[in-house]
C-alpha cells in the first residue's frame, strides 16, 4: 500500500463518515469507537507567546498568570508586534495592508498563555548535560572555516524546503499554521501545511521500526489513554533532530486531548537523558476551524531565496577579494551584500 493511496483512504474515511456522539461530557466517538479528534486546526494566535517563562515572571507559575492580567499581557504583545510590522501598504502605527482575512494572524489577543514550558514549573528548559555541550562543540568544529552559504548544504533544512522536523512542524510561525488530523481504524494521520509533511501513525501496538531506519519526522506509535491520544516518536535523523538532541536517545511524547468542542490541548514531553538533565514539557492549544484548512505549500515554486542567498555570498566573496587587491581588508559582515543574502 503506497503512502499516497493510504492518505487518500484516510481522507475518504473522514469525508464519508458521520461522527457518532458519545454520552454527554465525553469526546465524540468515531463509528469504530475511538475518541474523534478529526478536523482542521491552527495555533496561529500563539505566535507571540514566549517559549520559556520571561524573567519578569520570576517566581510565578503559569497558573498564576490569568484573567485580566493575561489579557493585558496579550494586548501589550500585540501592540508591540504591530508597531514593528510594515507590510504591503501597512505602517508602523499598526495599520496593516493586505486582505483583512489575512490580518487576523496578528490578533495575539486570542492567545491563551504567558509562555509554553509547563514542566518544570519554573517554565525553563532544564540545563544541558556535559555530553550535550561536547556534542554541540563537535558539530560547530565540523563547520569551522565554512561560511553560512558556501553551499546549499550550509543552509537549514527549513530554508531548503525539506522539513521543520518534530515538533517544529507544529510550532506557530508567521504563516502556514494549519494542521489536519485524520483518523481511520488502527491509524491516525497528521498533516502540516508548512513544508506539507504528513505523519501516518499506527495504533495497533506494533513495535518501532529498526533503529537503523531514521527520518526527519521520526517513527511514531500511538495509543489511547482514556480520551487522550498519546504518540511516542523515536528514530530521528541527526540533520533535523530537535534542538540538537541525540537522535539515538531522543523520545518525544505528544498528548492530544479535546478540552472543548473546538479546541485540543497539545502537550509535548522531550526526553533525552544525554542532552538535558531531566525530561521537560511544553503545551499549547490547537483551535479547530473549517476556515483554517490546509492550503498548498509550494515552497520551491517561484522561490528564488536559495539561489539569491548563494549568489549573494559569491558576490560578497568577490567584493572581499577585490578590496584585498586595493589593500582594504573586509570581512563577511562588512560586505554590503551580506544582509541582502539573508533576507
């Protein structure tokens, strides 16, 4: 069974199946009895949320910041974003240009929390291990002597339209924050608008694939714990592993729980004893909306960014060489083309 065919089957199951609603107070059920989480989701209103607890909230937990205080914080964040945004006819006063239906991605007041990390309760990612620091130094050493654009391989996999990895593919950004959950008996599929990746995850208890088989989104296995969909993922690739973790020991556990008719709680635990001194968890909501269906993500089509970055780097090198002939010493950051190449 090909991947394309399986995605088609899953889509047809969603399109032609009526959801069976369970007893009051419980998550609706699919006809085969699983909690029904299907739909189109977004977390675009969370893009202004800091990942870790800001220092201004030192000594407080995420539960302490709520109500009118949280509303004021979200409004302040929105004002700050709008004042710094100048887009297609917009101005620094926050009068954005472009179609109105596109502008709502800047409505940070619809956000839900002051920060994302919920465990540890101090809202901070635990310290890295000594092994992790040595690994990071080795990676940096391997790049010594190379520029940021000597070759296309020097750019990130995201720059190259390959992947944002896991859990990066569901982290809010300035666009492309739409996701789709599709269920079928024995499977759940999650599609991501940005880079247009799809994970097809079995629910039948089968073991993980051989550790030698690795992918950018890892190898996932799902199960139900009551009303919560739990997905454990391993077998990551080194090029795209989350936050420089060890792909051989990293395990990511996601929990999807319906907390209201139009909202899921997405909770992610990062566990890698060779990278962090203890496991840690971040969480954010996913809001279901038929208006947020996935659109085509034609990353390469008409996109000259990679070619422009590389050609700008070559122009920069030429400018440095020409200056050296005249006895003028320039560095990469001094060259007038450097900033242009990174846009």
